[in-house]
C-alpha cells in the first residue's frame, strides 16, 4: 500500500524549528514561546525567545531552586 499523502511544508518547517529550540515551543497562533521547567514542571510563557531565556534563568535560579 502506497502513502499518497502530500507532506505539509509548514508542518515540516515547524518540526525542524522546534528541534533546534532546546525545549522551547513556539505557538504560531498565539505568537509566544512556552516551555516546562525541567525541575518543577511549571509552564513558562514569554512573547520572545530572548524573554523566555531570561525568565527561565530567573525562575530556576530564584524560584525553583531557591538561589542555588
């Protein structure tokens, strides 16, 4: 049986982009980045990738691990 589905180029682009993003997931419809904290599992959201990196660092250093 042959698969006659045409691959979606947008889905392939999103999959490649998310593979390089180190746990960050970009929501195209909401226009924001999100991720789950590796330590506590809390959802972290931010409008830009730079902001989510800063938020993740602040969260893990000050809130989640209590100032390691």
